[in-house]
C-alpha cells in the first residue's frame, strides 16, 4: 500500500502516478506502473530539478504512445501526500472524459499582445466542440521570462469566454532556468497553452491570505521590462522596504518577503506583487509587473492554514466534492508554510481535498498574473458514473 492510499481515496477520473527515483527511465516506469494501458488523451507531468524534462517526456511517450505529453519544471510538487520537493508527478487524463488541443507561444520576449491573442483565438476556433462539453484553458509559462502579465492579458482577449488558469514554471529557489515541455522539447522563453474540453463539471478557485494595511509606498524608480524597482519613495528600494518591515537590509530574505508582501489595488480587488530578491545597488526584483508611480500597500498576513482550508472548502457546492483539483500554488506560500512548521498540516489539507499540481513562480487567474496565491481548477465526478 502506498502512502497516498493511507491518506485519501484516489481520484476516479484521472490516474495519478508518483516516483522519487533519481533516473528518468526508472521514475517514469514507477510513476506509470499502475496506469491502465491505452485510453489516455494527454499526460501532465510536474518534475523536480534533478530530472531532465526531455528524457522524462521521451520515456512517457514510449510507455504511452497514443497520449500527448506536456509538463514543466517546478519549485515543488503537490502529490498524493501533499507537498514534496523531489517527486515526479504524472497525471493521465482519459479520452472518456477529456479532449485537448495545444500550442506553444514562443518567444515571450520580445512579445506581442496582438500576436499572442491571435494565436490563442485561432487555436480555440480550430478546436471543434463536443456536444455539451465545456472548455477550460491551462497556461504554463517560463517562470523566468518576466512576461506573464502581458501573456495572460493577451490570452484572456484571444480566448474570450474560455477561463484561463495556470502557473509559472519554477526551478526550486535557484531562479535560473525554467522549462515548459511541448512536442517533446523543453522550451525557455515560451508558454504552453492547453485547451481542455471535458464532460465533467468544473470550477475555478483562487485565494491568498493577505489583507491591506494603511502603510503605503510609491515606486519612484523602476525598470518595468525587468520587473526591477530601484527606488521607493525616492530612497533605494531595498532600504525603504526594509524600513517599512522593521528589518535590516542585510537580513532581507525570501522569508521576509513571503511574510511581508506588497499589494496593488485593481478595482475592488487586491493582488500581491511579490518580491523575489534584493538586486544590486539595493534594488528589488519583483515577480509581477511593476512601474514608476505605482502605489504599493504593505500587506498583513492572516492564518495561512485556515485560509487554505477555507479556500478549498469553496470547491464543495452544487456538484458535491471535487474528484480532483489541479493546483498552482506559489512557492512563497509553500515557503511560509515550511518556515512555520505547518507542512504536515497543510499537506493533510491538500491530500484531503485531492489537490495535485506544483509550486510556481507566479499564478495565472482569469486574465491576471498574481503572486502568493493558490489558483486551481476543481473537476467533479462524471454525472453518468462512467469513469473510463
């Protein structure tokens, strides 16, 4: 019996495989050992940094030749036992309930909103509809491209009524090379757009655990195309941010950034603009769009475990409990959970709610690129009760 079997029932409409093997061939063999032969429409895999994405894809294609294979590098995986760092996660979607069409958007930089929107629109128009089935879009972008804000805005325009969810590929906390896998090739400066049609009911979910304070600051010097802030309130950015959070500049770290994010208001909503790290000359690298004159509001965290439980509770409704949830969860949320020694508790919540996915360098939620947010799509059991 696997650890997953002792924690929760497995989904009924997709197959989930996990391996901690160090080699690609063994990892794929272990992860797919219990899969039913044939009948798979496509496979999503989320991998740790010790595996080669092209070798993983080749092994998956060899074992499942009729299935399309997609995947990415990650900053952590969400498997049958919750949060993990060294697991290959493979999710197989059966033809009985899923159809898909994909395209690779490349390059992201330099990018074109018009070109990307047109590419998405053409993909959607050529994707024939099936009866009463509904369509959702997943987008996984190179997490080092710094182009996700423009990307998701363009996709939202091109896909019109198709909801868009996703995450940015990661590479642990290295922040160097991230990959998306399409056509058997690992791509950088690119994004995978996957249209998924299904007869299952589904619903989106997105939440963070911050609320705004009354402490505001203004970006007075920025390099927007690099997401680099050099000055805040006319002072070197790292120094001024450190003053706001009562911390020495030399003590700024991912933990400080995770627990003290800055927020930007959009209409009635607040979105996190996460800080990645300190740059040269006391600048700050951000993980979302930034610009001169932008007003940043210091955020205050609420209890992250409660918001995780409450956020996933939203998925229970008229369709009952989800059969599974594909989750895109920011690595900074994961980091805060680790620092507060809540990994086991959070993993139990994820497992109980059948969440599978990965930790991201950013999240895409209904046309907006966000940070420090959990974004997901909950899929519900088939109404006719037929699984495969």
